[in-house]
């Protein structure tokens, strides 16, 4: 209780951080991909061959972009709040590891006996003006490939929730809504069900993790193909960040996408594309570029911010970190 009270008091303290000019004209950061473009395109075709052979319906192929970690993680978090505000924003500082993210996607929520998943599948970049935006939004909404892929993953979500929900309680409460984010449009649906008596929030997590939108379908075979093709393990990417309430059946976890992981002098951004039988390899590469752009843009702007602001943010981050626990005691609350 004393630790909780101390944390609450710390969070309520006014922020000492000053406003930062995030260099709106700065270019997105560029880095090294762990997946050469030609190899990625070849592996998209290999997945299509697996699909034709009946191994899977869809596989999510991801790659990682590494840039030097020569900027403040706190400043990156603050920049993301402006550039790419999302339902889930987080900044974790741990021993030798920092994580900053702005995830749009819920993994699983359990509240008042209801289990919710919210699959996102289907992407278009934002346009340069309102007319282009509307054209791209309409194109995404009408794209038969995107819709078919999305419905498949909604069905997978229904199956996951059905494993721990009361019989007859699983419903799709939203279907293929186009949501607008700073750099992309997404197709989004929502699946809900009532948690069965005798089960817990942890049972809901076991039933839904990893998200089908991060693996493909069927999950186990898709994960085997991912393990075969992707050059490295995913680490935090496609995992979960959020809270599980102690002593209560409450949980709210985001999927760790649109996330930057910083360790050993390197900042890593990962993004993936869902591969289906009629995928065009070059378009799938472009989709990973679009998904990574918000974070790379934020990094580019933070690098151009005044040095004093970055030093101030780093100092604030160190002051707020409890070395014994290795986790930041607060998340920045001002821009």
C-alpha cells in the first residue's frame, strides 16, 4: 500500500518537462531492415505456395527496421502523442530496455464479465488531402481481398472468444468499420462474449493470445511458417502491454504494434503484412512501410528537436525510474 500511495503521489506531481518543437519538417528516420526487400518478396510467394497447398489461409509476415538509439525515449513518447495518438499509448523504462508505443489494437479486454477482442485487418495509407483521404477510405471499404481477409480474422476472433464464453453469448458488435489514424486507415471489427462461470481473465488471455491478426490462420500452422521464414524472433512485437487487475476479473491489453523497442544502442520498429492467396508481394512490402511510417516520422522529428529538450527529457526519465523494480513510475503527461 505504501508503494501504491507513493506512486500515486508521484504521478500527481506537475510535469517538469517543457514544450518541445518537434521539427515538423524533419524527414522520417531511415534504418536497416532485417529483411532484404527481395528476400521478403520471395517469402511472400513462399507463403502463397503454402496457402495453395492448403497449409494456411493467411500468414502475417513481419520485418524489423533498426536505427541508432541517439534520442530520448521520453521525447519519442511525447512526439507520438502528437503525431500518432492512438487508443493505447505507453512508455516503459526497464533495466537495459525501453519501450514506447502507440498501438491502435486491443488484444483482449475483460470487464464486468464481458470479453472483448477488436481485430484490425486491412490498411490503406492516408492521402495528401481530404479528397485523396475519401478515395482511399472508399477503396479500402470496397476492396474484396481486404474484406475477405478481415472476415476470416473476425471468424478467428469469434472462435477464440467462444472458447471461454457462455454458449450463445458471442456477438460481432462492430463489423468492418473504417477507422482513421494519422498515417493509415484500418478496417476494424469488435467481437464480444460473456465469460463462462468459473473462468478468469487469465483464461481469456490464454484463449486469445497471440492475436490472429498477428499470426494468420490457422494459428498454429501460421506460427510454424512464421518461425521458418522470418529471419529473427519477434521479441516484444505482437506481444501485449496493458494491465491485469489484482483480485478482480479485469484486464485490458494492447497488442504491441506501432512500437519502438530500444536496447543496446539500437531502436527497433517492426511491422507486418497479412499474406493471402492473391497477395501482390510489392504491395505487402509497401504495407509494412506504411505501418512503420508514424514511428519513423516521430523518431526523425525528435532527432531534430533542440538538444536541451532531449537532455531534459532523459533526465526526467531517469529521475522517475525505480532501479529496484526497473520500471518507469510514470508516463509523460504533457506535450
